[in-house]
C-alpha cells in the first residue's frame, strides 16, 4: 500500500514509518524537521522536507497518489500552545485543514489522524475515560487537536473517504526528545542519567497512562490495514501510574539511585488521566503489550 506519513522523521512518526515499512508498505514522509530529525527517517522511505502549510504540498501529494495518509505532524507542546496559541492553531488546525484539502483533490482513500488523549478529555468524570466522554480540553493544544478531529470527520463525510482518529495516551520510548517534546519519561531519564534530580510537580500522586511508542506504532499499522474501519479510538494501556510510581520503576530500570526534588504543583494540571482502550481491542484487534518496566529499560538503553 502507498502511504504518506506527515511528521515521519519525528519521535512517534519515525516509529510509525519503521513498522509500516516492516509490514511491506511503500512510504513517503513529509517533515519540516523543526522537531523531527533527518537521521530518524527510514532509509527506504522517500523524505520531502516541507511544512504541512506549504502550498507546494498539494502538488507533492498529487504526485505520489497515496492511498492512505497518516497525519502525525503537529505542534505538540502544551506550554508553547499557551504562550502562542495562534502559532499552535496555525499548525494543528490550519495545517491539518490544508492537508485534508490536498487529500480530497488527490482522492486519498483513508486518513489516520494522530490526536491526543489526556489533553483532549481534560479532567473527566469517568476513569478510565472512554471515547464517548465529552472532550473538555483546557489548553490551546488540546483545543486545536480536537478541532482538527472535527475537520477530519468532515473530510470523511464530504469525500466519502475513511477516517480513523487515534487519541494517544502519554507516549514514551526511544527517540523522544527531552527538550522539544517534553515527555516526562524522556526528561526524567535524561536527568537521572546525568546525575541531576528529577523535579516532581506537587506531591507526585498525579497519574498518567504511559504507553510505549512501539505499541502506538502497531496501533497505527492496524488503523491503516484493517478493512472498513473508522471512528475514534483511545490508544492506551488503561493503567494508571503515578509520577512517584514512575520514578520507582525508572530506578529499577536504571538499577541506580535517582535524586528527586518536589516543587510546586502546576496550576490546572490534571490529577488523574487514564484512557479506556477496549474499543481499539474490539475493532482494531490492538492491545498495548509492553509493560512499563520493559519499556523503560529500552528507553534507558537508547539514552545511555
């Protein structure tokens, strides 16, 4: 199958490309390399360095005639979205809308949109949170990603194409940038490796749903390949892990003491975030299979 992956030289996108190529698909990548890295782009994939907002993307999509587009390119920093919501919306909303127009003209059959879980739902009434729960995003980033989901659904309705939205939990693993993408696992791993203290905001009892990046890429492969599938799916473990538990597991993975300092809680931070993955199990045949301690060991090995 001919597949285009936007953001395919980034942390999550490069793992998606690797697994799609491993499954026998032909891959093209569009990446601006703002946060992505050229060395992460698979050597068997065609890489076009381009922003998804570039008008020339239309001609490129038309020239390669992809059957499926996996849209992983995004502005992913919550803090950056708060500081500059216009820039966040420019990439995540207008960039997505432009890409969907290119997909419509090129008669793309299916779009797989990589969205966010915790940032989309916000604080929820139901734990684990199912896809039917209202989206209550409390950051510009969360709002822009949910807005883009609506445009993906509209593209489906207007083009008679197929649309799959994957709402990812807290993704971690090798290749994650501790600076640009600000995942807590990447940050803690780097600080612990360098002998610096891990800074925990608040009491550390806030929880997250940590899902390993290779499991996420497997979910994307299934979203690309599963016949007649559509809709929105949580991609998560369904397991709550507190930040304090994460530090304890990281100590086990590194087999060394880790310094921890507690700072003030972040205003408005979610106290509990865990997603219900059962719909993905039923319709995509997908389940996260990498235990946290194993995923952390692989992350530590990559960072060392």
